[in-house]
C-alpha cells in the first residue's frame, strides 16, 4: 500500500493538487521536486495511518516510513532534515 498510496507519483500529484486547493499553495518549484514530494508523502502516510488528523493534531510517523520516504526523495541541496516538531 505504501508504494501505491504514498510513493506513487500519480497519487502524489493528485494529493498535491488537493493540498494546493485547500491551502492556496502555488505550483511546486521544479528544482525542489524532492522536497515537495517528500512533504506530500509524509502527509499521505499520516492520512493512510490515522485518517485526517486535524490542524493541530500531530503524530510521529514510524521510523521505517520516514526512512523509506527519505530514501525515495532525498534532499537535493545541502541541508539537514527537519525532524518531527510538536507545534
């Protein structure tokens, strides 16, 4: 299910359009494609695990899921990953 629902490019494109409509986000920046694909993959994994969480409801994704997503969509620039932050 991770491959089809979270990591699949077509599923991510659809999720990005939904996200952009909901939050008024502009089109993704093509030179940072891995960044937005990683962001959407995290969101999709959370939704798949817990359904819709709500604005300030956060959960930590399992390390195996985070590793899988980071390996698929690594940082394209020299920077550290931002780990989970409870807002």
